[in-house]
C-alpha cells in the first residue's frame, strides 16, 4: 500500500486529520513501558475512494500496566422511560 500513490495520499490525509484535531500528542515512552502498536486499515469505498484509518491495537493492553480503571456508561431502560415521562409532563 505504501508504494501505491492513492493509498499513500489517503494515509497522509488521515495523519493530517489526526494532527488537525489534536487526537494525540507524541511523547517518549517511559523506560520499560511497552508501547501499544498501531495498525493501518485500508478500505476501498463503493464510489472508488480509498480510505485508510490508523487504529491502536487496544486488545493488547493489560490492566494495571497500561491502564488502571475503565468506565462504561450504561443507561437503563427504566431510567430513560422515567426521564421521558417527566419531560412529557412538563412539556419539555
């Protein structure tokens, strides 16, 4: 893919988008800390456009070494129904 000019342009566009949005800041890893690898994912769209994405291989992370906590927000169906009922009563 690196040799193909279309894929190379797509990769440079993805890197420019990442940099423009401030998705991450490159830093040096502390000594002895493993770095989470990255992978390029290539896809040819139905309209012929070449799309590439740079993704982190997060499945290689180890709890306690790469991260210490995780948070996954979940909304219960009953909570949503209650909020909708209150909003309906107050004409929100």
